[in-house]
C-alpha cells in the first residue's frame, strides 16, 4: 500500500485539474456514501465512506479541532487520512494525507460550483473568513476566474484578515481587507463564506443582482452562515442532496422551519455538470452549498494517486 503525503503530491495538483476530475467523475454512476459524525466540546470526528463504480472505494477519517491553530506550537485545525481501495479486489491501495485531500476537495468543490453558476465576467470576490480554507480559496478562485480584479477579505477578527492579506502581498490579483461586511457584500460578484459560525451572519438583503454565494463553512447540524432571506431570495443549489439534507444546518434548519422546501433546491453537481440545471438569468442571485462528502474525497484522492503513479513511471 502506497503512503502519499502532502510533500510528495501537493505540487502535482492544479485547481483546473481538480475541478475537471470532479466534473468528469460526476458523469459516472452516483456514489454509494455513508457518514458518521461525532462531536464533543466543539471538536468533531468525521468518518466518510464512498464507493463509485468505475472509480473505486474510499474511507476518510478526519478530526476538526478549531482551537488547534492557537496551540504552541500551532497545529492544523483539520487532520486525518484517507484510505483508497481497489474496487475489484477490495485491497487497500493507498493511504493519502487527509489534509492534502481536504484542501483540494473543499476549495475544488466550491470553485467548480462557482464556475457553473457565477457570472463568467465576475470581477470582485469577497471571502468571509481568514483561516485554512480561506487561504486556499485565494489561489483556487484566482486560477479558475482569470478576470478577477480584486479579492476582498472579511473576518470578525480584522487582525487575522490583515495577516492573511499581508501573506498575499505578491498575489497577481490584489488582496484587500474590508471592515464593513454589508458594503463589501453589496459590491461583490462572488461571496464565499468559510467560517465556523453557528449563527447566520450573511444577509440576503445585502446582495446585488447577479451575485453568486458560495457557502462552505457550516458542516454540522447546528451551524449556519446565510440568513433566511438569502436562501429565499437566491436560486439555491447544493453539491449533493444526500450530504446536505438531514445533515447540515445551513439547509436542514430552514427546511425544518418551513422557510424553504426541498423543491427550492434546484439542482446538485450531477445536474450542474450535466447542464440540466443552472443560473436562470444574468441578474439572478445564485447560492451553492458546499456540503462535501466522501464521494468528492474519492474523486480527488483517485486523481492524487494517478498523478503520483504517473510521476513514478516517468522516473
């Protein structure tokens, strides 16, 4: 069994390759998936399994410890690993660094959703959050949206946003910091949220016509980033109904309250990749809930293994 770490594989990946791998895999039969989530004192253990006919089998197990970056020395907030299995024999073929898979899967999922829903002439991106995911969104959106002219960061702790912006001082697309969230949202073509918020902070009334909202952060049943107005005002999409309905507060809380119905979710990545769902007009507001899932981990993990093995064959 091959063990693949970040140092061996990270440099082999591009956001274009990752999004194309996810898009192509959504043309295969739908995955069988299963999740187990354990939480205690704000810390979580996520176990996610997937089987995609023609691609393989995977099981990813990761911990989410939000306080880890404040340790001395700091540790990643997300840690773990993913096992890949051969579909024919059931034999384990690779153990891939979970941080590597999560990094490319999470941002790749969102930026693919944006490519399929956001206006292609989008110029201004607002990222809410200044942590690990926000850091990866900057190059991901930069590569897939070459017409971007400005990336704006907002975070409840302005110091963290300013520190991340300083890290990006040499970025081709200028990275700046906003202190007034409502003004930044109104001026943005794309709004991407990557926070650990439990209460909605992004208001639908702030959005301008034609905006796209990329909702990443809320991954537990008790978490939300967008308010009811946003979900009612937007044309709503998810990466997978099976990993969002009944699992993620961003969707399930308003479903339970009757704020939205299941029919208000107009499509998922299978529909978007097939071209059977999408933005209705240039002025429509679209929202995409990134719920993740082991099927996406498998898609990215299989790509990582292929790239590493291709490098081996080249010597």
